[in-house]
C-alpha cells in the first residue's frame, strides 16, 4: 500500500513536470516566433525614412501620400541645421517628400507661408502637395517583385539639393554572411539617387525664381515656365517616343545625372532596393556636411558598439559627418540583427534543455 502511494506520487510529479515543460516549450517557441516576425517586419515590411538637414538654414519637410495611401505622421517637420528626424511608413506605402524653404508660421494656428515648396500655407502638409518648383523625393515601397522604387525628381523644378541613400536592406537578413564586412557592404549596395549640386546658380535665366533680394531661390521646370504639350509631355507628346529631352531638361540632366529631368527620364533616374530603410539628406554637400555639430543626427552612432570591425563601425574611420551618418545607420541595423540572433539562439538552446 505504501509502495503504491509512492508510485502514484512519483507519476503525479512526473506528470506535473511534463506539463510545466510543455507550457514553457510553447511559450519559448511563441517568443522566438514573435522575435522573427518583429525583426522581419521592422526590416522588410515597414519603411523607415531618416530626414537629415545639412543646409545652413531650417528646412521644413513636406510629405504627400499617393491616392489611397495613409498620411504619414511626421514628428518634426521643421529641421534646424544639423538635425534629423525618423519617419516610419506602412508596408506598400507610396508617396513623396520635399523640403520647403523660407517658411514663417504662426505658432497657435500653424498657418503661414514658405518661399518655396509651400503646401497651402500649412505647417504640416496633410495630403497637400508642394507648390512648384520643388525638388521631389519619390518612393514606392514593396512594389513589383517586392522591390522598393525611389528617385529624386526635377519634373516639378528644383529648390534644394537632396539625395536618397539606402541604409539597410533585408537582403542581408535572408542569407548567412561570412563576416560583418559582408553585412556592411550588402546594406548600402542599392545606389544613391539625387541632385546634389546647386542648380539655382546654374539655372537658365528663363526658369529662374528670384527672392526679394534678387537672389536665385528656385529653378522652374520648362513645363511650369512655358506650359505646352512639348514641355509637359501631354497631348500628342504624351509617350516616351514623342516626348523627348529639351534643351532645358538636358541642362537639368547635365547638372544632376542621377535625378529625373523630365517625365520619361526613367532609364537613368529610378533606383530599386529590397525592403530597406533610407536616408534623405538635404544639402548633402552643404556647409554642414564636413563639420556637423552635435545634434540628433549623431545619435545613431551611439548604438554602434566599439568592438565591431572598422568596415561596420564608423567610429574607427576618418570620414565626413555625412558618410558617418549613413554608415552608422547600417551599423545600428547590423547590431540590432545580431542581438536578435543571439536572443533567438538562447531561446532555442533553453527549449532543448527543458
């Protein structure tokens, strides 16, 4: 009788242990699944845009989503010199960004005007496009074949130098790389779109927009300046075979070879990447590009540990602040992936030990 009771107690204890083990195993597997989905979603599905101002003046960022797309939430639309902000976009988002200059707004109402790129006198461009001329940054996330499509366009004219550079790519998380150097190089392999020169200085006189002091502050497109199907690629000129480059679009292309110069300038102007996050920089060769002061734009290097090799760690390189900004974003993305891999591996080991 006593032996039978002991056997029953042992079987009950073993059953309790197996039940606890089963629960912990399920929870650990669930946690690992959540981590995988979180990492995939942050890297592949959700777009991330880092807006950086290296101009010597404040740039007011405007954004407009394509029809049927949600309006993005911009935490800070006014970027002082040397500062940055990060914007997230949902999977499949498509739309545009641009910089506004010479803006004056009333604090309580948020209404005012901008010298270039104005969007209806509003501080926040909630779905309203910018008045041309304005340099546009255009995106389509997760488009054909799952690729992101991006470009810098002068079709609506020019007001600011700007470029777009990928700072991470999901392609690096879909394969095992042999070293951190391989990860770093794969993150920034998708090409830089942009118009980095000061087109206002070289703008043809017929297209130039002058400020109150007589200085050039923007450059119109030929379509905006003259109208007509030939310049606007409309009517009988509404196809790639009939709408050809004009002397004005050729001048734009010569100054900015990695930007759209007219509506059908696709071949050398549109860039693709896969599931990445992007850095949009105003005045990338501006006065702050080499001597950027302390600002929020430097905070991205803080997450990059000193033990990473030089190829992935911008702290060990002698670079301009602009280059460090791009590399540090890639470094932080790499670091976050490594942390995720370590946590998932720990969970897997713990699951097998229980």
